[in-house]
C-alpha cells in the first residue's frame, strides 16, 4: 500500500471516529506530506470542509510553484468543489482511492490535463459503503442531494 494513500485512509478513519464522514486526503510535495485532513462538515458544521479542502486548508498558503509540483491523495473521487480547487491551484496529479460509491468530476479533470490514478482500494470502498448504508441522509447532504 502506498504510504500516502495509507495516510489519507488514516485521516478518513479519524473522521469516522469523530462522528464524521470517512473521507481523507493528503497533499504531498517532494515526497513529504505538507497538508493532511478529513471531511469535517459534521464536526465543524461546515459547508466546505470536504477531505480535500481540509487538506488544502491545513497546508496553508503555498506558492503556485509548490501546487504545480504537488500530488493530492484522496480516498474518494473528488466532487465538483474539490475538483475546482485542484484546477484553480494547478495540482497536476490526483491519486484516488475509489470512485465506485461516488464518481466526481474525473472527466473534467482529465480534460483539463490533470493526471488521475484510481487505485480501486478495497479499504476506501468498504469505509464509504458502510457509511452510506448507515447514514444515507448525511451522505446525500455531503454531495448536495
Ligand atoms: Zn469534495
């Protein structure tokens, strides 16, 4: 298992333990995690704290150059909001844990030249499947449905 995807899964599990939605993410630059986070919509009553947004926020302000040399890891296919942030900052590569429970804006990202690698990771898949089965309302709220 890729150690960075493992870190993103650890974040997702932490979110679940806090009563939140189990999606985690890390931003990696030059082989180092510079930001890590997990979905905190429930924990913080937030409209925007998806896992990827939380990792980006926790990385703090970075130079355009740094974003262009970074890789974003996320346990779940990125939604329209998170894909927008990826495009805005010019992050060139995204490693995705799974896209079976939710398919985000992968076509848009690819069209805009972002390299995507979908791992079809079973741990990511089972975390989301179990969560969606037990908390369908909370999940639908997260994706605006
Ligand atoms: Zn998102």
